[in-house]
C-alpha cells in the first residue's frame, strides 16, 4: 500500500464509514417497507411500483459515470456532500407525496442523489486500500453501511406503527442530512497520481478492455434479475399476512446475515480469484431467491432471508476487487462509474418487468423468471482471465 498500513487506511475511512452507516440507516427506515407501502397501503398497482423503481434506477444510473469521472478530477468531499444533500431532500419530499406524478419526480431526485453518494463513497474507499487491500477497505465501509441497513430495517416496522408514514420519512430525512458535516472530515486526495491518460469514453473502454466487457455483461443479467424481484420482497411478505414490524424483521434477518458475512468474503476476495466468488454468487442467488418465494410462514421466510443474506454478502467485495484488478490505467473512478452505469441502465426496465409479471402471474412467477435471467451471467464471469497487474491508489 505504498508504505501505508491497512490500519492507517481504515482510520482515514472513519468519517466516511459513519456517514455510510447513517445514510443507510436513515434510508432503510422507509426503504424496507417501500413496496408494501405503495401497493398495499396507498393502493398502487404492481406495474406502478415497477415504474417508480424504474425511474429511481434510471436516475441512479445517470449519476454513476459522471460521479466516477468527477471523483478522478476534483475533491471527493464535494461530490459526497452533493449526493447526501439531494438524497435527503428527496426523502423529505416523499413525506408529502402521494400522487403518481409527485412520487415519480421524487424518485428521480432520490435516485440521482443516492447514485452520486454511493459511487463517490465507493471510489474513495477503494483508493484508500489500493489494489492489495481494496476488498478489505471497501468491505469495512460496506459492512458499516450494512449495519445501518440492518438496524434501519429492524426499526422500520416499529417506527411506522408508532409514528405513521409521514413522520417516518421526516425522521429518515433528519438522519441522512445529519451526515453532511462528516464529508468535510475526510482526508483530501492527491488526485494527480490517480489517472493515466487513457480515454474515458465508455464505448471505447468496452471495445478495448475485453475482461471489463465480460464483467459488465455478466453483471447485467444479475442486475436485471435482482431489480425485478427487489420491490416484491416486502410485497410477498405482506401477502403471507406479515405485519409491518414482521416485514421489518424479515429485512433485518436478511441484512444481518449479509453484514456478518461481508468481512469474511472481503478478506477472501483479497486472497482468491474474485471472479469465482462472483460466479458463485450468481449461482447461489438462484437458489436463495427461490427459497424465499417458496417460504410459507414467518419462520420459513426468516430462514430464507438469512440464506439470501449469506449469498448477498459475496457480491460487492468481490465485484469492487475485480474492478480494481482490471483498472489498467483507465482510472478506478471511471471503471467503477462505468460498471455501475452499465448495470443500472440495463436494470432500468427490470422493476417494470417484475410489475408486469406480478400483475399477470403473481409473485412466484416474478422470482422464477428473474432467477433464470440471473443465471445467464455466469458464463461471462467464468471467461474473465487472470487479472492484470494493478497500481496503488493511496
């Protein structure tokens, strides 16, 4: 790590880690119940839910590549601040939005803000570790974000039952906005060392970088499958007759399992081929999603959620480590932003696809079709060859 210890890198990441925790905690206070809130509380159709998530994903995607490029040029703290500000304002507006048009506009604002924040936060965390410890430093920050998701999902149902939906959104806004000062406690980056003069055009990267192209193609199918089912996780739990607090516990079990296994997978990603971990993640996603949709009561859905969490924890540490290995002078920010842009753009129709399938055939068909689509990405990941020698980003 260019003379810097892993302990020093983790100390540098403390302000970002706290911010990541709070943004995820505040976000999951409402996000854990989002599908159920729209379909079963406000009475929107399944394809309406799919449309809202399509808008959310579209604007998230539109934020990723510009955020990645800017993170290679200017101070990441400014980008992080802008993302938190936009996201928190969107959550506040959601408290007062009940019409189709207003929710659509707010989803656009929240998606863009979330995309700016999480892309720039990921780049900052990966750089602090450099190639040799990218999995560990990203896993450290990501784990604390997962802890925020775990606690937020656990509290979500109880908070909604006590406060009501509007107050829940306002509370979420206050928690997310409280992270704004933390962005200025981050260590300033020395950006001149980070990027070689290689073209950052997305189409040129895909043409000239075959291993990155295979990674993107493999994750496109996974992203379509996951985004097709995601909004219907809480919908299916509601269909089983679970209360808001019980649905919160389902999400809590899923995310707690993800949290507990993220650091072990992060450490493993630094020691074995990350492409194999990613391929295994897709294969086990098929099994875990079907286990969830075939659960029949509170106990079995909790067990399925734990299994889903174990599988989820394999994804991001291996994904970010593999991107760092394939950097090859394009700039880590550009490649992370490019990959997120590709996967998010490809997933934009996925919630709508899930909504249409739900209206026509029900929840179980959504999960089956999405699971099969997800499997199509495995051959592309297995074709990625040995990673090139990377450079340090410290």
